[in-house]
């Protein structure tokens, strides 16, 4: 029954996954000062430049995923982004209590997003 809706389901997946990163990138623009300080504290060289490269990657790759253009390449870029950003921003092992729980949730969420992007890559190839 659902096989008749494969294209619609794939479109919804692209909208949700890509849209999450367009939204996150735009939100990160608003929080650029705080995020730059956080990245500097974590030892990221040229933190401001790296942050802006990450923001551009989030927005452009997210938009490409939504549009279905270069989906596999855009999904790969977002997988690589997640592999780098997840331990940097969701370092639950350095925290205790409610902060640890929040970071674990973010970490697990990013692992799930990575799985979604890998599925999109597999479908697109």
C-alpha cells in the first residue's frame, strides 16, 4: 500500500532532514558570538572561520537535500559535519546531572540524523 507513496515519503524525508539543517544554520548565525567562544574554548583553530564554514555548509547542504539536487553529496557533507560537530557540542562525558542528560540527547539525535543522511545517500546512489 505504501509503495504507491514512495516519492512522497522521500520528499517528506528530504524536507525534514534538510530543513532541520537550514533552520539550525540560520539559528547559528544568531548565536555566532557564543558559538565562536565555545569553539575557541574547545581548542578549535580559527574558530570564527570554522563556524562560518559550518554555517554555510549546513544551509547550502540542507537546501540541496530539500531540493533533491546532488542529494548524495549534500548528505555526505552533512554526515561529515555531524561527525565533527557532535563530539564538540554534545560532549556528555564532560558533564553531570541535567546538563549531561541534555548532551546525551543531542548526541543520540545527531547519531539518528547521521543514519537518516546515510539512508538518503543509499537511495540517491
